[in-house]
C-alpha cells in the first residue's frame, strides 16, 4: 500500500519532492565541508617553507608534523604524511597555535631558522641550547635593557677574558707550593674583570663617540648611534664602578690602594690614540694591571723579581693581539686621523709581532725561574710560544675576519697558561722534597 494512501495524488507527490530536495541539500553541505577541510590542508602545505615540506628522510621514512588549526567553528589537528591523506591526532606543540579560516593561513609562526620540525623534544632542546650564549641572553633581555648590555659589550666576552687571565696567572703563581690557587680570589677577580671591563668600554665610548660614528665596525654602538644619551652612559658607568669598588674592598688595604690607582689608566687610555701611535702600549699597561693586583691580593705586597717580568711579558702579549685587532680598522683610522700601532708598523707589523712574542716568552720564563717552577709550567710556556708563532705565520693582516679570529684565539692561550701555572705549582712540593733529600745525602 502506498504510504500516501488517503492523501491526494498531488499532495503525495509534493511530500516526496520535498524529501528528495532535503536529501540533496544535506549531501551538498557534507561535500562542501569535506572540500573546505581539504582546501585548508592544501593551503597549509603550500604556505609552509620549502624545508618544512620534507616529511621524510633519506630512507623515505614518514615524518609527521602536528599543528593545531582552529576555524570559526571548530579545531583540527593535522598530521601531514607523505603521499597519504590527513589523519587527526593530538598536537605536539600547544604553544604554536595558528588561527585560520577556510580562506587563509598565517605563515609566520614557524621556527626562526626555518628548519624542519624534528619533534617536540628536539625543538625545545634547540631553543635551550641557543639560550646559553651571551648573544642569546642579550636578545632575550627586555628591550630597554639591551642597549646597556651592548654598551658594556656583554655579547662580546673576549675582552673580559683577556683582562681576567693575567690576574689568574698572578694568583696561581702566588699560591703556596703544592696548593691550588685561592678559589675565592679567582671568583672576585672574575667578577671584577667583568665590571671593570664594562666600565672601560663605557669610558672609551664616551670619549670616542664622535669617532665611532665614522667607523663601520663601531657606528652602531649605543652612544655613537644616539640609542643612549651621554647621561645614561654616565649613570651606567657609575653603577659599574660602584660594584667594582665593592669587590675591591674585599681585598687587603694594600690591594685596595693599588687597585684604586688603576683608574688613572682606565680613564686616560682612550685619549692615547689621539696623541701617539702607541695606544696599544697604554692598553697593555691597563689590561695587565691585574698581574700586580693578583699577587698583592695573595701576599699583601709585591715581589718585583716575579711580578715585573710577568707584567712586561703580559704587556707584550697585549701589544701583539691588539695590534692584530687594530688592523681591522686601519683604513677607517687613516681617514679620521686616529693613531694605532697597526698604522705605525705598516708592512713591518710581523717583524714587530715577532719581537713582542719574544718578550712575552722571555718574561714568562724569567718569572718561572724566579719562582723555581716545574716542568708543567715550562710546557705551558712552550705551547704559548708555538701558538704565537702559528698566529704570526698565518695571520692575514689585510683580512678583517682573519684578524678578528686570531685575536679571539688568545683566550685559549690564556687558559692554557693558567692550567700550566696551577699544575706547575702543585708539583713544586715534590720537587722541593727531592731537593732536600739530595742535600741530605
């Protein structure tokens, strides 16, 4: 029996037609939603950087990438698989959420290096590893703090190390035979090197801001570029010197007076390049002041038979590496009228560097003889001599990048010499006991 039995033929036909129309509309709606989802997927694939579209490795293994995309109505979790269709799965990166409609996708939330995602742990580990460098710490700091960190060269710690190593040499040499150097003093001098180096950079930039604007390498420094005012630089200098004074007051009074006297060198060093071709010599006097201060902090005085050759040898080291450093700016220096040993020596620079290396090795050797040092110390002196010879032979004084690389390599030299001093001092007890036995026999 017809289900529309009892109704008119026209009415039955109208009901059947309405049912068919609703079914067709429902099917069209489902098809539209499916096409929209596929369109979003296709847009996602197209909008990814080229490297992020590689979803398999060399062995053609499937590489999946998860992201959460939210439409106006709902959210989708997509897992892209090579030559396969879309699968729904949980999002590995909840912090990386993309908002999209079916008409477009944001494209700016991928990793900063544009590399393929290797999974949650690898990506987060990469971010942690990058955050330990001084440059990354500076970049992660508040924007208002970043100019001050660049003012004290926080992202370029090489200067702090070169200031610190002569201090450690002196402290290590002053240690009692058979003993390690005083860890507390090493810590104090490390902090002091950081803050005093920062203070020196500020003083230098305050004197040289007009010159710095004319040099390619320095024109973006905060004071030269106007990012910080002269008064802001002065306030930062006051803070750095206040902390440095607090560190200095932890030492004996002889060291306090000796350390305070170094401010004359810190303030006047930047002026040397205006009046002499030997500003690097002035830097040597300033940067290696810690050889005297470290010995005084341990012993309460200065033994000039030990400290003087160490000081002169360290000065020669500074003259060597800073002359190489000055060759980066020699053309700018000629244009603006700034003097340096790089301009003074010219084509004979390597001859002068040979002389400085000889003085350094001679000073270290005389210091070791005065203290009756043992074989690890002289091994370190030999390694230092080899490093200086290699540096002298290979440096390209017309290549700014190579000059910078050779300059930075001196940090390793300072560390090697410090380790040699520590080991040599530890072995001095055994040597003294052997000498006593020989004398008794």
